């Protein structure tokens, strides 16, 4: 990924902080979930992506998520790989739930259902990281 695209992805994520949370939400005006947040960030960086629909909060598989990310041009890295600004991170908040976050300088941006909005979480990831997705140039 060009450093410019990574910066755009991270900057857009930060700009979306404060947006309402909404399951299957795809716009800051009407609410975002974690997939909608990632989609908005990728669109800002001119990265085409087929955004999945019809999923539930729980379920799915890392393989399904990785397939979508690979179609968008991302490479999957192990969860313990060094993070770069603009990476899309797949975390595991519970044994039955997956969650996407955007890596930024100093932390992560993600759509937090419990808080009802897109938030910046400073420091280390709040949940175990299963996969890191990086857009290769």
C-alpha cells in the first residue's frame, strides 16, 4: 500500500470518530458498524471493496473475512505481526464474535456497539488480534 493510502485510511477512521453505531450501517450520517467503518476508510483511499451484507453480530469465520479482504487487494498477516498505520485489524472480542478495527498512530478506531459510536481506543488492542490486513502496493 502506498504510504499515502495508509495515511488516508487512518485519517478517515479518525474523522469518523463520534459517528453513531448501527449494525449494517454504511454511512456516518446514518451510523456505522465495524465493516461500514472499514468500507468508508477504504473508499476514501480509492480502494474498491465488495462490502458484505446480511451478517450477524456473532458468527462468521476468519476465512470468510480474509477472502473479502484478499479480493480488495489486502494481504493477511499473523496477528502478532508489527502493526502499521492504516492496517485493518481483525480482533476477537469473544469466542463467537469477530471485529474489525483500523490501526492509527497511537491506537485503534472501531465501531463500538456497547458505547453506541465509533471510538478511538489508545494503546494496545483491547482484544486479541487474529489477523492484520495490509494493502500491498
